[in-house]
């Protein structure tokens, strides 16, 4: 390949497939993509939620009862713009396809994918439902079966279930005898590749981008509901002995055997109390002084049905006055722009992906604590 052949079009068309190969989370969830161009970061669009239907027994006496198929839409803000920017001179030094792949395309694809994956796994903050013990790394088949039970209890559809684990949990699972000794069942994948594969109806993956959640509460004992709560409320107040710090988005509390996730940072505790804590799902009627259990800091592994979350991407409009190319494939769009920095007299190449994530159905996911 000569230097003149390495155009922005060629770079874009070679880079996008490599980017998609390195994505983990977006490839496991619902994707929403259209060819509608947007101007840039911050665009808000309407996205239709996947329809959830239920099956029932057929009654010969009454016949069928049709379900209303309501296409519900939600707003998604395209608030993420992953970009890799380099001096174009380094690209020109590539003299053939192999050089282009080795020196530039592979590193650029990996860098973009790492950011996109990392941003996506922040959706754990929307999930109130949990399994496992905070601060204890999952390390046994019972941890996997507990995740399965939690999904079953939420009536999560079985087909397509996925789990993503942090490196510590993944390492523990690959040492389980039942997995390592899989050659007795005709497969040695776990031993040779360190992959635990599909177990108990879960396709299991590892990601280094799994998040560690740190609660904002620094001390608390005897935490209780402060004031009666009416059914349907999405706010409550709590108090307790030595209650200090604040609740942060993603914190989980258990009240009356049910879990609730904090949807926005609270005010800092004042005189051992925190008022107007915003939570999901809506609360039932709760008496004053009902006990509250706060889930401690933890690793937020995730298990879910693909419809729980959406990866939303739109093509970026081409900027005026510069060479650019936009390409899309398999629900992901990439823009490559070649420009000139007059101040520093350098030719630059910019590759970017505009996207946003949205939790569509929190009930289809479980946070597996570690």
C-alpha cells in the first residue's frame, strides 16, 4: 500500500470491524441505530423500548385474549463521545496493510472499545436487584446458581441470559473443579482457554471494566425509615445512630425484604438523618421506624437479559472544510476526520464514536455483588 492509498475512507472501513470485534458489553445488549445524522454530543433522541409480552393458557371456553402491543418510547441522551486523535504523519509512515493494522488500526480499535465498554457498565447504578455478598468475591457454583435464582425470581426470560464478571471472580470460577474437569464431558475449553462458557443458562464473560461501587455512607448503625411512606412514593427519609456521609447514585437499600436503588446523590447527613432520598422502584406503604439495611461497597458484576439495556448510536455529521468519512456496521457508527492544525502546523486524524446507554428494563437484570 502506498502512502497516498491510506485515505480516511480506507482507515474508517478497516477500523470499524476491528472496533466491533473488541466490544463486549454493546454486543450483548439491545442496539438502537438509525442513519439519522446528529450534530454532536448531547443530542437527545427518542428510542422505542423492546416490547415485553407474556404467554397464558388457552381457554377453549373464552378463547384468546389479545395483548395490547404498546410501543413505549424513552429519551436517550447521546452523552458519550469516544475519540482517538493522532498526528497524520504517523499514519503516512505505514507502507502496507500489515503496517497500518499493526501500528495504528488495532491500537485505535482497542482504545475506543475500552472506553465504550467502560462507559456502558456504569448502568449497574440503575439496578436495585442483587445476589451474593458485598465485599466477597464470587467463587463457587452456588454463586452462579444464586444469580440464576435471582433472575428466575424476577421472571427474567431464560433465552439470551448473560453475565459479566470482574477479573477476580472470573479467576475464581476458572478454578472450580466442575469447570476445570469439563474434559469428562468432552470439552477442555475451560482448562485450555480459561473460559467458563455457559453455565446454568448464563453465557459468562469477563470484563476489566466492571465497576467497583463505593457507597457514600461512612458510618451508620440502626438505620430506619424516618417518617411513614405512602404507597407509590419515590422518595423517603432515613435516620440512624452515627449516620454520616451521604447516599450516592447506585447505592442499594433493603426495606421489608425488598431492594431499592438510589437514583440521585442525596444531601449529606444532618444530625444523623438524610431527607428526600430518591429511589427506584416505587415504594409501598411503609411505617415509620421500619428497619433499613444499606448494602456495603462492592464490585458490581452484572447478569441480565439483553433487553435490560440499550446501546444507542447515531452517525455524526461531517464537519465543513475538512476531509471526513462516516461508516456504519452492525449497530455501530464511526467517523474519521482528517484536518490541519494551523497553530502547530500539524496534520491530525480524529476517529470518534457518538453513543449513549439506557437502562430499558431494570427488572431484567441483577447486580451480582463481589
